[in-house]
């Protein structure tokens, strides 16, 4: 698996893809930090992360759209399928490489609370909770993109289909205000990943949303594994 992670991670930064994502992420991150913190004189990063959450769903598919689509287009996926590593190791390795590329971008933003700490008191527990929630949320989005990339060889289709799933999840919050049945409304809120993120904004690492995000990530990675297992034996 280490070889897959190294290969994929290096691939992000031997092409323009990784640098494009890094540039867009840091540009948006800087704008959101100035808008929500510096201009407002606030040390709480609550509004910053809520804003970045909205942007993350649009920029993360940049990382995932080529994850498997490129191999399928160039027919190099056959080499991976016949290699000594298992399909699970291949899928998880590519996923971890994308998460690592995202992690580099996010690590740069640690300068923001560090910079604010020189001038004022930064709510430590809340900040740690927000970073943890953001990592879990974005990992789930990357896993969705992984699955969508595994079912097509077209990178644009992979990105658009990832947006489609995310938009569908966004509508769950909107449906709760339309559905009159309280049971159905409660179920929709339970499924919604955006509603789950609110638990991280109060500075408490609640196990329920953590397990939810990890489970959702595992489900989409499992689906990607199943796609390749079916292809291997077909």
C-alpha cells in the first residue's frame, strides 16, 4: 500500500492538478480568514470553517476526478488489478494519497490560529474540534469522489457525478423543512452530513458524528472496492 500512496501522492505534484488544488484552496482559505476573522476581529474560527465547508464540496472533486478515471482511460488499471496488492489496498492507498494532498493544504491554515494567538486568546478546544470535523467531512467527500471516479473513465463525468451526490446530500437539510412527518424529518437530519458538522462547532468531540463520518467514508470506499472486484472477475 505504501507504494500506491507514494505513487499517487507524487502524481499530484508532478502534474498541475495538485498545485491547482493547492492554489485554489489557499486562495479561498485566505479570503475566508480575512472575511470571517481579521476584518471582524474574531478569534473563533467557527464561521471560517462553515464557509470553507461550502467551498470544499466544490474544490475537493478536483483531487478525486482522476483517481481511477485516468488509470481506466489509459488502461493501466489492468496492471493494478493484476499486481500483488489487494484491491482494498489499491483503493485505500489512492484514497490516503488524496487525503494527504488535502492535508498539506489544510496544514498551511494552522498559521491562522497561530498568528491570532500572538494578539488574543484563541478558543483551543473549539479550534481543535473544528479542524477534526473538517478533516472527517472532507475525507467523506474524497471517498465519494473515489467511488464516482471508479465507475467512469471520464474525469469530467467523475467530477460532475461527485457534485451530484453532494448536492443530493445538501437537499436533505432543505427537505426537513418541507416534510411534515417528524419521523421522516428526523431520519433526513440523521443522514445529512452537514447537520452532523454542527456538533463540532461547540468545541466537543462527540463520538456520534465521528462514527458517522468514518462509516460514510468506509461505505463509499467499500463500493469502490466492489466495482473493481467485479471488474477483476468479469
